[in-house]
DNA sequence: AGCTAATTAACAATCATTGTTATAATATAA
DNA sequence: TTATATTATAACAATGATTGTTAATTAGCT
C-alpha cells in the first residue's frame, strides 16, 4: 500500500472524497502486518473516530483492492483478511489454533514451474498462492493440549 | 476415498445406517475428479433418487470428512468443494474464468522447507496447500475476451 | 455561504452453511 | 415377520459474512 498522503492524492485524482472514515481506515491499514478482518478494522476505526458503519469499511476495502492498494485474501478461516502488503510477493502461514496469519517470503517459481510443466497440460498461470498451516510460536509454546480448553 | 462397499462396512461398524441418500452421495463422489460443490452433489443425487435435502448432503459430506474419506477444500470461490482424492498428496489449479478446479501433483517439500526454515522462526508445519490460479485449457481456447461476454 | 456529486448510515437482503425438531426409515432381535 | 430402539431425514428457521438500497449528510469546489 502507498503512503497515506499518496492515497489521499490518488483519491483526489480519481474524484473520490477524503472523509474521516476513509482516513481512519487508511491509518489502520498503514504498515499493518496482522491481516485483520473487516470486523477488526471496523472496531479499530470506531475507537479512533467514534462512528463508522461496517458497510463503509467493506466499501473502502473493496475500493482499495480495485486500486491495487491492498489484497483481499481468503485462507479458509471463514472471513476475508485485508493485507496492505502488495509490493512484496509473499505467501502465508496460518495457525490452526489461533487463526493468526503471518507473511512468509518464498520463491517457489523455479521448482514449481519445472514440476508443473511436466504435469498440467495447458494452463496459463496467473499466480501461485501457498498457504502453510500449522501452529504458530505462541500456540506451540502453550502446548497443543490447550486447544481444547475453554 | 474407499470403495463404496468399504464405506458401507465403515458405516455399519460405526453404527451408522445405510440409507438411499447416503449411497447416492457415495456414488456421486466415487472416483469424482470434478471437485463439486455441495449444491452440485445435491443436484446429482436428486436426479438419481428423486428426493434428498441439501442439509442431508452437507451432513453426509461433513461426516465423510471426519472419517477421512474426503477433504473439504476452499479455493476462494465462495463455496466449499468436496474432494474424494485423499490418498494422493496433491494441489489445485483454479480457473479464474470458469472456476473449474483440477488436481496437480507437486512435490514442493524440498525447496519449500529449505526456504522456509530460513524465514519463519518457530512454526510447526502441518500441511502445505498450493493453489495455482490462471486459465484452463478450455477458457484459453475461447480467448480471454470471452470473459466479459454475457 | 451555497451547490452538487459523492459518501455515509441504517436497514434489508443474499448466499452458503448449520441448528432444531417432528416424522420416517434402518437394523436387529423376538 | 413384526416390534423396538435408534439413527436419519425433511422442512424450516437461524446464522454470519457480505452486499444492495436509499434517504440524509458531507466534501470539494465556486
Ligand atoms: Mn500477507
Ligand atoms: Mn483435488
Ligand atoms: Zn497460534
Ligand atoms: Zn476455465
């Protein structure tokens, strides 16, 4: 994602208005590495500026995606995650216990494409997404038996 | 997935009843490589035995997953896909035009783990899922301009 | 300050999936 | 083969994430 002042420029140039809601959403996303859900962003924005609607959050997030400022990722946890990291190719670690999502840098193109071309007949690759599932550092530390505690 | 007669045995051994609905669902899944949705399975079962409810289809599919007979995959198309291929490690190609899902065999563990251990601190890997997005053979043939036709 | 297009909030709607429950069907033993 | 216990089914309501609708509000410009 671009800097907030760049976003403001982009918004002005595309006839979009700079509202407190949008600015607060930009702020929450800026340098965020947590892969928050829309609901989480909504809560943070609300604590910053008092009033937003969840609909506005969704609208702005979809808008930012279509401006290529964020990516919307679905790692199978039931809700979409919003990721401002679009400049650096990366993949994701997903904790099966706490559902936290972390970035991981992986260059798989080499071996990938080699094995792939042997296997797949015709298929024009646009992108490759890797999700690694397991237990994060925190949940490992707690011991996996903690999973079933309430 | 096991053979249908094996499934019948498993069901009997675990105090489950063999119903026409379940048998029809087994049949639809048997050797199926289409990664159908619950709705699609429901339609096929309906054309075989006349009456089922979608709820029964979901129930049976979840049951088969917990018996490790199928896997439920989510490739971000908005609906879960049901895959009887659980004995052979594999990944998925997803067509961005027609949403078809195809199996692909890829052994990424080597390079993967190497790059990974350099990058990720502590994380206990359970499984690695790769989704390759692009255009399938059919949609390539039609030319990508067909995408916007109605 | 006033105009106008864009934005917001409130609310309803959607879609996939799951919960509830009264009825029906299977397995098994008399 | 019929009765019985138990599991499964269908119908329907409910859920949760996301999107649609619209009347009221606001940003950006004059
Ligand atoms: Mn990321
Ligand atoms: Mn598959
Ligand atoms: Zn964790
Ligand atoms: Zn296709």
